[in-house]
């Protein structure tokens, strides 16, 4: 192994662990109920034929076994807490622990969504304060916190776009989406019943104004734009983009996935965006938790307010807060209750911990870190677009591909160096993309280690390409057979397919 | 660092942003706070939020005990601060735990496959219905009126923009779905029937009978389960084609309504139309067992506009809570837990029924029931709140035809003394109503 490798990571023992079902045996238990303080019931009499007779293969295990089981499993994961996690467009920043503490305070964790408004003022105050902060940060006029994730926010936003056009009795048929967009954008537009029209990027990797002008018609409901885009490039001609859309009555929807490049420095509401979603689990530090929960608030301009999902939080004349359900033009509900409230608590704690200065500096540091990596790796890896980078930088595997090493191989080799890989093969407009987003959380030392690792891998590609092509070499399992998994899916454990 | 990249100041890096749009002032948000101040601020909000109240509320959000090891385990940074397990080699912990989650959901629901999670029960139900639309090639949907009203609202939002006509099927005197009305509601264009069991009133539906009616006309049956603990003692809806669940009852805190944990489970034949992530078992290049995200060709990052859904981020960490909860209670504990819920609700219904009208007694129920009082339930609840107890959910907003009805829930955490206190206040209310005492203004007491 290369000489640098020991600087960041060392191999050490981790425990083997089977499936929980394989540890189960009758009589083991990790639960205890208090004595019943009401009369026992005759279940057969109460339930008749609806009574359940058996619980299948549910496990029976002890508490220490459960602790060890999940602790052992956890050690097989990489996480932000272990090191840099430079997944482009995912904004894997530090998840402050105070957020976890305040979200578990009794009145917050045990608040029932239907408890009387009188004893829900604390929760509503949290929602109101967060809403105010987010509308100020985005430069918009109003917001809904209801959507449960970014893609859900997109859905909510496009439903509002649709409701808006319908209210003008001019339904429109399609949505423009740049070829650099996240897959959720076209999937969302399809769910809302819109046709999708692809918008080809120009040679700088941004929206081609000429192309947009040609494709913009009165049939276009909206443009879904990520800014900075998925190349990490700010759409410099954003004002022209907005003007072209607005001139033909279309709306500018911004995918806020990359908001970590903008907070405190520039506000989408000021550059012509009509509506946008935020990802609290990206920009505002709520934990990704292995894939969720997220939260995808949608911030809007005033003219879209009638269409907000209901209920809408309102301030009452007596100074208390309440929910307004009387919204005749609302698109309706997109989720039960009020959204992923626990994520609101965490995001607000993050905003309070930063304040105006902290948020601005966060953005500056995120952009600084990405550019530092760009500088450090320029020349070693191909930079397909020379446009200036904001919070993330996209390289390609063009130089290494000559030796038969692709972006996924380099990504897998990074694992051996103690890093989580960058985002591979996205955006689609860059063949062999390597999309790197360090976030503000990383120190110069960690960034230097990363640059060193990437340079070392590039060297390995020249000297021993096979080593990289067969990586990772230090993990419990390596290069799992995904084709076999999809061809004959095994999606659950069954007693007969136990193996060790 | 700036020097290393040949920049003079940080502003150089923001040059791509047109000058006229740059923000040259501080954001108008609260000033930076110290950790101690943040904790104090939220403690204050916690106190304003019903801290220390006991509750009879259920209605899709259930107050069950959460064994402490759930939080010990999900707080491990390796679970908490990991991303979606796309890089299988360094995500086996998350992947194996999801595989176990999928397995236990299958065991509990009687289905063949379950996904890694959906946002919540309401969106899971809406996505399950859209899945049935794709599977049958039909576009109409029949929805039981006894499905959670907010789930129906979410479905209406999704369905309206998909151009899917919906028919609402009423409930009968028993609280169960009206079978005759259902037969009339299903046409040759009906993709599926959506019911909930136990339904919004806590009543357990005759799933077998409903499935026969639906299947006879080529429609699928989608069953929503909002109170997952019921699966410990209630026969799962094995006749369903798709089950859309809310797993919040499995160790997930109420947190004012979210994050919760939706899940979709179905039969093997339908898996390729299922939305959401799936984890599958496979082997690595050395033949060692391992787990990967699989059947990704259903998903948005591969299929874009042709995906089964736009869902990307799901509720993974919440699913892990549910997973640990299911592991703790397991084969025996689950049944005992569910039995306690059943016993508490049976006792409460019996006590309340001595003074007021408990509805839908003719069909079995789990841990919720509907009570009709002479007085407006807001007024009774207001008095109960004086005892630091939150009463049942008044149903007027959702079911005006039921008059002064409210929906009460008892779990293993509901004490006999809470039940007796509430029963006492209901008895008092009925006595004073009978005596014709002046009714206090509802607005006044509800405040």
C-alpha cells in the first residue's frame, strides 16, 4: 500500500455479526411491561376471528445482544463523525449534538400533533421562528414546512405552480429541466403530470440563453433550476433566465440542494426566483441518518401564497399562534400533520448557533474549501469545465480512463485511504464525473489529507492500475455483486436461506 | 488557503455572483447564541408545549413507551451521520439493518416484500394507490371514509394532479366499511380499494370480505395500518395486495407529528412497481454475504421521469428506531404489548360507556374507540386539561354527522387512574346535561 495511507487510516479488528434472526432462541427477551392495572381481557371474546395466532419469525434476543448487534453493525459504516464525507450535492456537514439534545426535550419529543393549540404554542413558536429565518435567508415572502424531503418539496412546489397557472385559467403542459439536473426533478414533474423538456447546457456548463429563449413558450409552466448547478457553477446570467421565463408567464423554480453556497451572501428571492425548496438535511445540518429523515420546506413569493399546502401557521390577534385550515385555493395537504417537525427543531438550533455572522462564514468556508481542493487536484485530474467553482467541484476520470480506471474505481480506492468517496457519475453531462463537496466542516489538515490521497491514487493508476481497479482492499466486503442482487432479488431473511 | 489558490480575499471566490444581487448586509435573523442559550430557548418552548401532560390522543400518532436503548443506538455517529448507503463496502451496518427491518415488516404484515421506508403513513398510502394504478392500468380509486381524514386529504392532493377520479365509501352502523356501498362503488375502472385497519375509529375491518368484493371486480386491495402495535394481536391483512403502513408506534417519538416512518409492503410479483429503496442480499467477490441497494432501475436517479416515484431521501434513521423496537419486543413481547393496549382500551370503553354512548360496539376494535357525549367534547376536554390530561380528539371537524363524538386512545402508558378521572368527568358532564344546567360557552372553555 502507498506510503500516505497510514496517515489517515489504519486497519483494526471489527467484529463479525450475523443477522438478528440467526441469534434468536426461545425464551430470550429484552422487554418488560408493568403489571396490568385494569382487568385482563379475553382476547378471543373481544377479537374473534381477527385475533392473530402467531408472529412468524420475529426474533427473541436479550438486551445485551441487541446492543452488541447494532453496535457491531454501526462499526461497519463510514460516517461524518469519522472523517470527511465529500459527496457532491449532498452537503455532508457536521451534525451538531446540541440539535439532538433539544429535539429530545420532553415537551418537544412528546408533543402530540392534535393536542390543543393552547398547549402547542412552543412547537408553533419553533415553526414560526424557523419560517421567519428561512424566508429571510432565501429572500422570499412565505414558506411551508410541510414537505418531508427535498423531492417532496419539489412535488409541493410544482403542485403550486400548477395551481397558479390553473387559477389563471391557462393550464400549461411542460416543465424545462437542464441536462445537469438531479433525477428527482424530472421524476417530480412527471408525478405532477407535466411533460419534461430537456434544456441543453452550454460549453461553460450553464444554461444556454439562446437555447432557453428558443424553447420558452407559453406552454412552459416553469423552469426547474439548481443554482449553483450540479457542476458547482453559479448561473451568472440568472437575471436573464428569470426575465425570459417571466416574459412568457413561466415561473422560475429553484432546487435549493446547493444552498450551502449562497446562505448569507446572496438570496434567490433577490435574483428572480419565484419558488424554491430547501433541504434542511443538507444546508441546515440535520443528520442524514443513513438516508433520512429529511425536510424540504418550500419558500415562495407573495403571489403564490394562496396555493400553500394547508394548514398554514398564522399569528392571531391575541399574540398566540394557530393553524389556518380555511384556504380555499390551497393545493391541499402533502403530508399528515405539519411535516418533519423534529428536523425543524434541529435546523433552528443550527441557525441560532450561527447567527448572521456564522451563516455567512459557513458559506465562505464551504466555497473556500471546495476551491482549495480544486487547486490541489487541478492537473492531476481532468477539470471538464473551467468555470469558477462555488461549494463543490466536478472533475472527470478522463486522464485515468486511459489506464482503464474509472471514477467508481478511484472512489472505491478512496475508501482504503480512509475517506468516503465523492459522488460518482453525476452530473450526467460529465462522463466519468467525480463530484466533490467538502463543506465548511473540514479543516485544512483534513483537506490536505484528501488531496494527498487523491494524488496518491492518481500515481497508483500510473504504477499499478489493477490495485485501484480492484479496490477497496481494506473493507469487510468488497465489490458486491449488484447484478446478481437485482436479477434474483433476496429482499428478506427466511429461515431456509441462512448462511454464515 | 487563499494564498495557495492565488486569491486576495474571500470575495474573489464569490465573483461569479452578479454584484447587484450580492447581499451587503447581515441577515435579519437572531444573533449567534451560545450552546447554553440555545438549550434554554428550547427548554422554554418545551414548557409551552404541554410538557408533563398525559394524553388520550391517538388518531394516527401514538404515545407508546420507547425503550431507552433505541436512542442509545441510533445516537451512534456511524448511524446518525451516515448518508444513504450507496457505497456498500462502507455502509454494511445501515444496509444489514434495513434488510432486517424489511424482514420484520414482512413477518408482521404477512407480505412477501417491504421497502426501506416512505415519508409517513399518509404518503405511503398515496404512493401505494398510485402503485395499484400502474399495476392494474386502471385509474379510479375507491376510498373508505373511515381512512384517516388527513391520509385522504394527501391522497386527494396526489390523485387530483394525476387525474385519478376517487369515490368515497361510507362506513356502516358497526363502524366497519359498508360492504353494499363498496360493491356499488367499484367499477371496471377501479384500480384499487383503500381501507385502513384498524380504521380511524379503531374498528378492525373485515379485510377478507372486502378483498373478495374488490378482487371479484379485478380491483386491488390496499390496506393502510396507522397503529402498527395492533399487529401484535390483530391478524394482519393477508388478503391485501399492498399494505401501506405508519410505523411511528414502533419506538418513534411523537415530536408534534414527525418525523414518522411510512412503509410499503406487498407481494413478490409487484415488487418492480414498488416505490422507494430496497435492500437485497448478495455476495461480494470473495463469496461473502453482504447487502446492497437493489432494483434501482425503479428509482429517480436512474429512470428520471420514468421512475415509480420521485422519492429519494426517506426516513432511514426513524426506520432504524422501528427496527430496534421490533427487535426488542420480538415474537413474545409484541403480543403482550398489544394485549395491554387492548385491555386498557376495553376498560376505558366500558367505563365511559356507563355514562355516555360508545359507538361501534358491534365490531372488534384495538386501542381506540369513539364516544358520543351530550356536551361538546371540547368542553369536557377543557376540564380534563385542568388535571393535566389531554382528552380524546373531537371528531366534528372530520365527521360532523357523528355530532358530539370524540376519538379516544389507550396504550400501555394509559393508567387506570387517568381513565377513571376522564370517566368521572364524562359522568359529571352527562349528569349536568341531564339536569339542564347552562352550557358554558364552548369558545370560552376551548381557549
